[in-house]
């Protein structure tokens, strides 16, 4: 079976690969797995048909042979468990990779999304200029901790895993902020991820939809 | 081997079971697995010894037979994979349960933590009173979607899983806000979780530490 992933028909990031389907596309590309896409208009996200697949009206969704999944982390983990290449075979090393997946979406991403929310939904509020330094400081504390862990390593553990894939997707959301660029260890880490053939393939695929 | 979990020596929630070790304690209790605790003072969280186990200076940590894990979601998933009772045996149903675990920590929890952050770290800022209704509205949109999914079900899928465990732990963080109480379907869902013997055991264990 070829899986189908639900994506934005018109991504608000204009093809920069910041929407959460990017992680799923990248995971599938790393595994050499083809997929179809189901482009969704914003107006369709809250329709009952979509919420039956994605209870919170988000993207991506993933459908394969009767299985319907949501949450990019869960989809990437499912793909990584079904194909070789994104998780170590050793059980302990595999658990460590999964820990980094959770760290990406529940320790790094929330403080990054809080900054995005401030700019997008509270950009015209008179407190946002004063709050931004607080938000940046919260992000930088996480980035400094991550950089301290990473140090001279290429990847978070021995080899590239689904943990790196999720973490790099989350860090890429900060591209326009300059915050990752201020931490050379992390800027290099993101660049290593973006240089992988799987990333290049996945990035081109999402960009083609935007250009089309 | 008996695993050891790193917890706050003095939880800031004063024993209400809102710290993230509660999910790990609950998962272990559901599985009938004993554990030891390693109580950590706040001053020790940023020590190099702790950051070698938890790169972001948080709790909980989990150590078992040489494996060191962090992130409550990853630890609960590891426990659920190692013991029967918290994940379905069917692969597709198991993937669905994992999707709810990720939804708990990356779709529900961030908007809830944003509200906590506003009260704890920005409580004395002159914008917080004006921001709170915005934060509550973001939370209520998620809660309404979750309640719509849950409907008359007891649990998010057929049987209780690690997905319910993580979701109920996240919803419990809202207890003092009154927001979950305003959605009877979710208040009942949380109460069902809190009535499970595994929850009762785990709650008493963390409370004993606070009282001691």
C-alpha cells in the first residue's frame, strides 16, 4: 500500500517546509517509501470529515491500509518502526531516540510556537514588543541546553534517528528569528539535516505543491 | 531490575500530582511495577550530573538496567511497551494509542503550559490580565475538540491506554482553572482516570513524599 498524507493545499509558510507534514515527508523519503498527498483547504480543516481523521483540525494526517493516524510525532514513529533506517535496532538505543522525539515536540517546540503565536495572533497587541525578549530568553535556554548536549556530535545519539529528524524540523521553525543562527553548534546541526538526500527530496516535494 | 525515577524533592504543586513524574508513577502502578525514587532539589536540576541524564534540567528521569531515559511521554511509552496493559496488542490500535500520547504532550499541553507560564512568570506583568482570556480561548478550543471526539466513550479509543493516561495527566493541570470543569464530558473523563486503582496508588506515592 502507498500511504496518503493530508497536507495544507496552500501552506502559510509559502513552501519553506515549516508545516508539520515536512517531518512525515522527510521520514518517508529517508525510508524510500512513496506516498500520495491529500491537499486540504483551510476551510476544510474544521469539517466533520477531517475532524474524524484529525480531532483538532490540524495537519498532517496519515492513512495506510485502513489505519488513520494524526500527530506528526506519532506518524514519524510509526513510519520509523515499519522501515529500517530511522531507529536503532537495539531496544535501549531505540528508547533514547524516542526520548529525543518527545523532547522535540514537548520541550523545544512549545516555546518556539509560543513565539510564533505572539507574532501571529498577538502581533497587534501593545504588549508583544515587551514580551518578545522574555520569549526569546525561554527559547535560548532550551537551545543552549541542546547545544551543550550536542557538543561535537553530529547527531543527538550515535547515528541519525527519527529523534534528529523531529528536532531539526522543530529548530527550522526558528529560521527567520535568527536564534538558531546565534548558536553555531545548532546551526551546523540543522544544516547537516538539511543536506541529507531524504530531506532534499521531501523539501522539493512540499515546495512543488506550493509552486503548482 | 527495579527502575529509579528522578522526581522533585519538593514539588511546586504541593502534592497535587501535577508534576510530570505522576504519569510515570501511574504507568508503573498500572503495570504493577515497583520503582525507587531519586528526589532532586531544585538546586541540583542544573548540575552537570543531572543534565547528563536530563539535558534540559527537568524531571522525571528514568534509569533501569543501564538505560537512562527522559521525557515523561517517552518513559511512559517505554514502560507500556515492556509490560502488558497500557497498549493494545494489535499494531494499528497501538499506533492510535501512541497518536493520543503525542496529542496530549504536543497539542493539549503546550496551550495549558502557556497559561501556567503567564500566571507564574508573567503574573506581575501589566498585560497578563488582558492576555488570560486569549489563552483560555485557545485552551477551550482544544478542550471542545477533545470532548467532541470523546462523546459518550469512556476512553479515547476502545480500552484505556497510555494515550488516556497522558491525556488525563495533562488535563489535570487545569484543575484550578475551572476550564475542564466547564466541559462535563472531560470532567467525567478525568474522574474516570483518577478512579483507577493505578492512579490512586501513584497519587498516594507522590503525596507521601510531599507530606514526609
